[in-house]
């Protein structure tokens, strides 16, 4: 089987907030339709967002189950942390030691989807 494109799709009740968040975090652009948004990075589609008016955000780690999560590896966790927060992320679980050689922190995007900023 040859797969010509891979896109991770998020359900969200607020497509503009969700797609703008991920476009900002990934340095991409948003192509918006009524019930579907695509985030492209360097001209390539990377993420899709489908309108789900009744979307129930996951409650990490023990509430409503998470539906998906991304691990994003960054070079500078301190600046990545500040940028994610400025775009609307919420910190769910800080690292035990942000100065360690490797680790991760867990965040939620505006629709409540957990994702990790990782380093090392």
C-alpha cells in the first residue's frame, strides 16, 4: 500500500481557535472551510480539524479519555513552553526537572487535547 499523504485529524467545537493554535505552534498557515480546517507547514498539509459541535475535551490523565496526543521534540523547552502558553495552551503536568538532559511536559491545546513538549 502506498500512502500519499498522512494527516492527523482533531475533532473540535471551535475550529478557528484550534487550527490557529496549532498553526502558531508549528509555524504554519490555516486553510479554513466551513466544517474543516487544514494546517500546512512549508506548504505541506500536516493537521486537519473537523467540526465536532458536541466535542467533549479529554480530562488528562483520569477523566474523559484522551483521543490522541502528539509528542513534539523541541530544542529549547523554556522558550517552547512560553510560546505554547502564549498561543493558548494549558500546562497539565510540568517536568520534574526542566533543566535535565531529557524530559517532557504535558499540555492541553484550546480544545483540551493533550500534547507533550519533549526534549533530549
